[in-house]
C-alpha cells in the first residue's frame, strides 16, 4: 500500500474530482443516518409546498459525510481530518450531479511533528458552487508515521 506523505503534497495541488449522482435515496438515507426527521429531507410535497424548493434536499450531516469521504479517498487510511468548516449556499437535490473539487492552500508541520494540509473544497452542481469548505487534514510526514497514533499534546487539530 502506497502512503500519501506530506512531502508529496504542495500548495496549489488540485485533488481529483469526485462526482456523484444524487438520488432521492441519497438524500433520504443521509437524513436517516443522521436521525434527521425533518420532512424537507424525505417528503417531496412538504419540501415543495412548505419550503418553496423544487424537491427534498441533502441535509448538513449528509454533506459533511460527503466532504469527509472526498478527503479520505484522497489521503487513504492514514489521513486524519482535524477540522472541516463549510458553508452551504444553496440546496443539492435529487437529479443533481454533485462534484467535489479541492485545492491545497497550505502544507505545514506543527510543533509536535504532525503534518497538516489545508484545502479549499467546493461542492458544485452544473458548475455552480453549492457549498464551500475549508478542511485541515493530518497526513503522515514519512511512510512510518501515522496521524491516528497521535494522542494528547501530539494531536492538536
């Protein structure tokens, strides 16, 4: 298994995109997993008539899970998310193809020796940005390093 290490990552690097066709099942299962029973995430009539949108839409934890998947697909098993902050600008609906893209904005090592990558991530649909995200992800500084083994003062996300 090849391990992505900090020395292979540079400011300006672009991650490969991740595209996923959103279905009603994507929306409903995400809401179900989050125990989010609000009807705009599973009831088409409610979403359209009461919320004034075109269909049910992805909830916040569902989008967070997709951001996490995108980041960990890139880092592999040794990548460890330290922080994810995102802003949802407009809904993502069934029938949309959401596309995740990211650019590396910082590469650093903290005082405890942990390697960090900061990324600007965007979720787009048909080229329109739906959600923006800044993520800070720990990656190994060498093939024998593993951010998941860091505890206490060695882990400062």
